[in-house]
């Protein structure tokens, strides 16, 4: 039986749910502007996104206090808004990372279990 929306819809929902933590992970090592984030996410398999997705996400992360922003002049065009991880954002990322490992393992075990029954 195929559920409405199919497996692709479920993967899209999962991707949307973890994308914010992927952005926080990219900011862990230093500031970045939105287009850099889009480019790095697109380089990671399965995390293809667009500026139309990332800007609302960054705005939400800023409102939640997980990122700070600063405008900086650019040598190649208009000023850019750079995003940095806050202490609150780092705690949220650490909490997610602590939950992700056991969650991923549990899902992998269920999927592997299904394959072994075929």
C-alpha cells in the first residue's frame, strides 16, 4: 500500500525537519552568508535546497536566537548578511546531535531487519 504523497513526500518532510540542524552544523565552524550555505548544502547528497528555502529558515533561526547576523561589505556586489551560531544555537545543535545517533541507529536497524526478512 502506498500512502498519499508516497515515499518521496516522507523523505522531503524528513529533509525539511533536519535542514535547520544541518545549517547550524555548517555555522559551527564560522560565519557564512546564505548563498554559501545553499552551495554547501547542495554539495551534500540529498540536501539540495534553494535560497527560497534557506532565507525563511535563517529568519526563523534568528528569531529563535540560534543565529546572529551582521551585514558586511562585499568586494563583488552589494553587502551580504553573514550568519553566526549563538550559544543557544550551539546547545540546540548539541542536543540534536545527541539524539540523532540513537535515532539513526534505530531506523537503520529497522530497515536492515526488514531486508533480512526478504
